[in-house]
C-alpha cells in the first residue's frame, strides 16, 4: 500500500512538471517521471499477486519509453533549429 | 529501508520538476531513476531493476543530457522555469492525488503468500511464449523509432 502511495505522489509530481514547465526537455523529463511511477505500480502488483505479467508490462513500457525519448529529442533538436530556443510557448505557429 | 529510498525518490523527483537549471534537473532525474531501480530489487524484480539501470540510467539519461547540451548555450540567462499556470496546475494535481488516495484506500488487495520462484527464468519463458507477438512488435517499434529519430534530426 505504501508503495502505491509513493508512486501516486511520484506521478503527481511528474504531472505538475509536465503542466508547468516551459523547457521542452524538462517536459520530457516530467513525462519520464510519470512513466516510472506507472512502472513502480506494475512491479508492486506483480510482487503482491505473485504474477509475472506486471514485470513483462514494465519491460514493454521501458522499451516504449526509450523509443519515445529518442523521437522526442529529435523533435526538440528540430525545434531548436527552427526557433533558436526550446521554450514550448514560442512554438505557437498552429495556435490561432 | 524502503522509506529512506522513498524519501530520496520523492525529494529528487521534486527537485527534477522545480529546479531552474535544466542540467541540475537532469541530475536529479538520474538520482530518481537509480532509486527506482533500488525499489525494483526490493520488490523481487531483479531483471526489471537491471533493465532500469541499463536503459533508463544508462541510455535515456545520456540522450537527455546530450539534448540539453545541444540546445542550451552555457552563458544563457536562466529564464523563469515555470509558466503562468503554477497555481491551477497545483490545484489539478492535488485533486488528482486526493482521488488517488481515496482509490488506494478502497482497494482490497490481498497479498499472496510466498515468493516468485526464479523470476528471471519465468520472464524469459513468458516473453517467448505468451508474449511472443508483443515482444516482436515492440522490437519493430524500437527500430521504427530509431530510424525515425535519425530522419527527423537530420539537417536540411
């Protein structure tokens, strides 16, 4: 139970960072925090219910997170080339 | 023991989302990810813990630090790190956490007795039988993502 609460708070912190940060890399790091909170939950349930599926889901999530980080950083590099900055509030070309 | 780990984890996560210098944020995130690996070892998931160390602390952190170095000039003045939505976001997060706490309190989870017998061998067996298709799909996803990253980040 304690670990569920820890992962809940960790997810909350990540959510707060993703909502408030202006730097694109910082937003990416907050998203990683949220993904890790979910992983912690999966491993905890795997341990509590003595079922390996939770750990397998965690491995898949880690792989998806690696893909996400690679694509995200490529996009951030493009953003930097386009605007000379990675402030997400400046990337507002599609904003009406 | 677990509470010391939890304290380190939550403090470093808090620093990750609040520090102004983006490089310091990355270092705090590395500490948080290392602590999570400790949690996985504590929870009888040694393979997941090792993967956390190799992939998150080893690969993703390096990627993030590279991105920071490629996009931040050393002499840059540090702008305010947060946008104008701190209070609304804080409110939203607090409401979310309260709902989560209510859900956890209602949860009727009965811990099964005993330990997993040889989780690493079990993982290998499951990955190549029950989860064979997702396993192959995720490898394809990784390949596509890496090729895509190269194409997107290419100049011109």
